[in-house]
């Protein structure tokens, strides 16, 4: 089957929920343009950045910290922490250890926190609980198998913010370098996580896993006034420049691929997704770089067409061994019919119904605007 490709970026009809306008530009280019209107870099971004930084400082006065900054040892989170300190903020670095940290990521986190004189708060997952959820998502046969980590990180950041009485969470995501992940590739909500675990998990319930329910999100957002800030949206963030800054200033090391600082994510993105679902997440990231003018469309096409997503066989073996999956069990997972989040219970029908008020709330900074980006149609 011949794929239709966006005339502006490199996303194509391998993304199930994609659509194109009369000029051949895709839905995700439209979302990018909307975000550019909200956070333009060509008309005084410094003023907008100063406003949010001053607000964070003001709300955090007389507190030990004025913001929470999630850290993974990767480029985006490390640079966010670096910029927070450079801007005069007083962050508490928070790390969720899901048991899959690479040696490089551990070193990067340690060196960054020490050199920036930032305290580190680490939440370690209960391995048996977390493993049970990861295996459940593999058995669910959806392309969302890395959701347990994303979901736990999201939950932990809000919970720590509440514990420390901090109003702001710094997120290292940038739509200019990472784009918006297609909902058909990555979907996440509390009901979905519970639904998958109930069907495929062995443990009846979790005792310690951070579970961000819908009611908790409302509590954190409305009652506690906790707000997520994507600091990189206020900054002209260029990856080619950032690597040098982090290496020189913090002794940071690169780990070979986007989000490959986590060994499970490395296994997931470089082997599991391309092999089972024919999904190459580089397309999302490279498309974002094309839209923001950091690389050309031709360069992006060349990378994905001429260079297959290479995987490390040792990492695959390590992942299966750590999860306790036999070769036959994994083959059964890889050969099972493809599913999506639509095959399980989710809040997505409700979110679609409430799209307009959620969008209003997003623009008023009441709910994390990640909701609008994920579910915009």
C-alpha cells in the first residue's frame, strides 16, 4: 500500500489518525502552528519567559523550592534543569527510577545536580508491581507499551509537588524538537492503565505504584493550583547547540538515541515498535525539527529512508531476561494481533465530548495543556 506523506514534514499515513489539508499539510503541522502562535519566538519571547519566571519566583517565595523539575539524565530534562537554575529558579530535581536506568543516565543526573547545586528527590518503583504492569501492556498488544513509565513520571511529579507545596512543575518537552505524539501511537489516561492491568496483570492491585486518577488530577490542578510549565516553549531550543553546552558545563554524556537513557525505552523504540507495529518514532521528532527549521525535510527523509532504526540485540536480551519472559512467551506477544487503546476502556470518549471546555481550561492554564495537544482533532 502506497503511503501518503505530508508535504511539509515527514509524517505519513502509517499514522492512523492523520489527515491532510488542501495543501497536503498534516494535522500535526497544524498543531505545531497553533503552538507557535501561543509561544512565538519572533516577537519578544524574553518578555513571556520573564513573566512566567517571575510568577514562579513570586508563588514560591518563603518556600524551600519554587518549582519541581523532572530529570531522567536525558538531554531535554537536563537542559530544563540547567536553564531553570540559570534563570534564577530554585528547583527540586525529581527522578522516577523504574529499574531501567542506564549507567550513563545515572551519571548524568548525579553530575547535573551536583554541579548545579540542586537537591535530588528519587522515587524508586516497586519492581514486582512495575514489571507486572509493563508485561500487561506488552500482552495488550498496543503501541503504548512504554506508557507505564510516562504515566508514573507524570503522577510522581504532581505528588511530590503537593508534598513540597510547590505550584509549578517544569516539563522538558518542546513541540519544536519532539512534536506531538500521534494518539494512535501513544495514548495515556488512568482508566486505560487500569483496564489493561485488570485484563493482563497478575497482581490484583497495586500498593505503591503512583496512580494519577482523574479525580487526583482535578484536585492537583484546581484545589492545589499545580501547573505544568513547558519551559522549552519559551526558549529557542536547538539540539545541536544544547549538547555542547551540557557537555562543557555539566559533563553530560550522550547515550546514542532519543530517550535511550532508559534501557526499556531503548528496547521499546528501537526494536519493539518498528518490528511489531512498523512505527518509527524518529518521524515525529524529525518532523518537529523540520517544522522549526532545525533541519531540512530532505535531511529528515534521508535519515529515515536510508538508515533503519538500529537496535542492540544485547538490549533486547537484557529486557526479556529482566522481565522474566521466555523466548516463546515473547514470540507469542510479537505475533499476537495488533490492538489499540480503542480496544480497552479509556476516558477518550469523555475527553472528546468535553473538548471545548478542556481547551478553554488549557488556555487559562488550569489544566495541563498536554491534554489538548494529545487529543486535538
